[in-house]
């Protein structure tokens, strides 16, 4: 019940954590059923991976935890976000451990065996060329110093000061990617701040305005958005049009590989479901706290 509640809360978190009773009945049914199916699939894959001898070290788990921590401006914000999802740090560490073990199994036994031929890439592109039409696009890297919503003025000021100091270092010629990797407080840090090609209209307005005003290779001043303070470097500009096959070959190949991997994973999970014994003691479509009181126990 607790696992299901955490998964449901995680699904609702990006929507602003709406109250369960305010959701449409059909959506409650959908999110609960999907969350349960996901839990079962994850557990089946985890048991399969463990039985096959896959393990992870404490160092690997801590490295993943440290990477995730960079998405938060402070320990307090991280704890608050985890609490909203019905979790704490210990629970997160355990989930990361399981995720890494399953990931190793998938990589070695499924993903590594998947191939995508040049002909498959070409055929997919030829049949769906219009899907690759795009508006004006830019590729940027950034250094983000997060500021939590509702942060006190002194915390905001400290974040701005830190961003300004990093800007000075970047302007003096320090390697931007290295600065981003060591200081940026979001997932792009591991890629040296690179957030990839982004179509016009998908970035925060302040970020986009500053980025589109840059020349390739230029670095912006400190830019404030709802997320915090950014230092932006423009690395590529593309006008509106249809991306050529050569331009997207690498990304399209990876997309098709991921698609095949997901299909194979579904087959493995279906096979494991048929072989395993699964009993569900929660009335799906009801919030876990209601189910705990009304459902039979194993």
C-alpha cells in the first residue's frame, strides 16, 4: 500500500499534487492501475536481476544520489519534495539501488543485444519526414543556481551572488562545461550544462529571450527565471525547416534502439508475469489509504 501510494504521489507531483478527491474517477482508476502495473513490472525485473547475480556497490548508489541531489537548491528543498512523494532519503537510496540493479540487468541482457541498421533508420525517416519539421531552434549550455519557490530574500541574494561569481570565471576563460559540471544544480550538469537543441517556445521566456540574442559561442549575463539564476552559452542555431537525415541520424538511431529495448522489456515482463505468482490485495481505483481499511490482507 505504501509503495503504491508513493508511486501515485510521484505521478501526481508534476501536476501540482492535486487532492485525490478532486480527480476524475476515470483518472483515479487510470493512475492507480498504471502505478500498480509499474510496481509489479519493476519488482519482477528486480527479482530477475538479483537471481541472475546482479549487484551494485554503495559507491555507485551514492554517486547516483549525489547526481540527483544537484537538482535541488538545498537539503531542505530535497526533503520537502521527497515528503510530498511519500518518501525520505533512506527510501530514495533503496529505490536508487533497485533501479541501478535493474538497469545493469537490462543493459547486459536486453539493450546490449539490440541493433538498429542504417536501413531501418533511413526507412523510418523516409516514412515520417514531416515529423522532423522544426521551428527556429537553439542549442545552449547553462549553469543554474536554483532558488526554491518562496525562498527568503537573503537566500535569493546569495544565489545571485554565486551566479555572478561563476559568470566572472566563465568570462575570464575558464572551461564552461567544467564550471557547469561542478556547479550547475540540475541534471544537465553531467553533460557540462548542455540541454540540447530546443525549439523556440519551449524554454522559460527570460531564458529564451537572452539565448536567442546571443551569437554562437557567446555567454549571457546572469538571467533570472522561475527556477533561479542562469548563465547561458549559445552553441548552435538552426532556422525553421526539416532536419536532414544526417543531422538526426544519431538521435534517431538511439530513439529506435530505445523503442526496441522497451518492446523487448515488455516481452520479458509479460513472460515473468506468466511464470510468477502475483496476488493484489488493493482495490484498484481507490486511494491506498481507503484500500488499507477495506482490502483483505495476505
